[in-house]
């Protein structure tokens, strides 16, 4: 299981507003945006990075792919609103999430 320290030291991962950006994720085939990774519990609630070290309600990683607010006409067909994880699938590890997303593209 990853710790917050391991995530901070991972050269692929950047932490931005409690979301993770991983440069191994491929851009979306529809809009070219790269999805972010949210830290979730088993009910899909979002948590910050510290939660990884004390996941008292389960630890999962979800893809977040927000809508294009500057230009809603170019809205991506698979985007969700800011703050909602994409789909209902969450992953036990970041590596699994990346593998599944990149395979779909
Ligand atoms: Zn997209």
C-alpha cells in the first residue's frame, strides 16, 4: 500500500488541490485533457493526501475528468462535473487505474 510520502516522492505524480496528476496517464481521446486521480473512500467521498496514511473507511483511487468550463461547446462526452469521479469504477492502486485508463484509449 502506498504512503503519502511515496506518492510525494514519485516522479510521475504531482499533487494539485488534493488531486493527483500522473504523467503516465494518456490524454482523453475526445478532448485531449489528461484526467486527474482522486483519493476516495469506499463510498466515493473525496479525501486529501493525508488520508492515504490513515484510510479508516477504505482507500480507492478514482479518475476525475472535468468539464471544459471555459468553452462548454467543446465539452467532452465522457467528462463529469468538477468534483465528481468518473464512472462508478474506482481502483485499489494508482498503477491499476493507469493501466485500465490507458488500455481503454
Ligand atoms: Zn475528454
